[in-house]
C-alpha cells in the first residue's frame, strides 16, 4: 500500500477532523482489559524489559492510547529497549573499536545492534504516542475548547451589576 498510513478514526476525532473528510464509522474498536497491569510472561526473564513495561503500561493506559490489540507493540518496544541498553553496555565495556581476528581494528558490532534496536524503538514510540511530535497531534477530550456544546465558546460570565 502506497502513501501515508491512515490515522485511526479516534485520532482524527481528537484532532477535530482537520481534513473534514468523512470519518470511518465502521472502524473496529478493540477492547481494553487488565492485560497491562502486570508484565506479560514473555518479559519475565528480562528484568529490564519488564521494568520498562511497568513504567510505560500504566501511563499509556491512563492516556487511553492502548488497547488489548496494542499489547504486542508494547511488548516489542520493551524488548527492543532492553536490547538497546544491553548493546550500549557492551560497547561501553569493549569500546567503539575492537580488534578483529586478523588483528586489525574494526567497529564494535554491538554499535550496529544498538542502532537497529533504537530505530525499532523510535518507530514503536511514535506508534504508541510516546514522542512529543506524536502527542502534539492529538488532543484529549478534557482539553481546552473541547468540552460542552458547540456554542460554549460564546457563553459569557454573569455580569456584576452595581448594587
């Protein structure tokens, strides 16, 4: 499929439907559950990934930006973040340049691993609304100017008449 990825209908609604195109009323809505309360079993062997889950999941759930369908994306993000930190730790220990078997200096292969993991994280952060630019495109229903009816901006406070 070519072109930009379509935005979810709920995101378009929160943005105020700036393109004024018809919204998809038949878009599937995925359920949310308590699946984000505890790290999933896939992360229990990796303390760093599990800690990232514990840090991010409540935040995303409170912001109402994740559903049960997003569990895999959050799981992958936590794993990639853990791998990124591990690869950077190995670079710190061995240095940016190491000796090859031939004795010649070469870049540490963990640099490439760290870069790939970070690229995956950047993409997943944007997908889950965890970057400043991805958050700036969305407004919550509690934001200014979004409450009340369409004419609430014209409401005037009661005047104070002299006694």
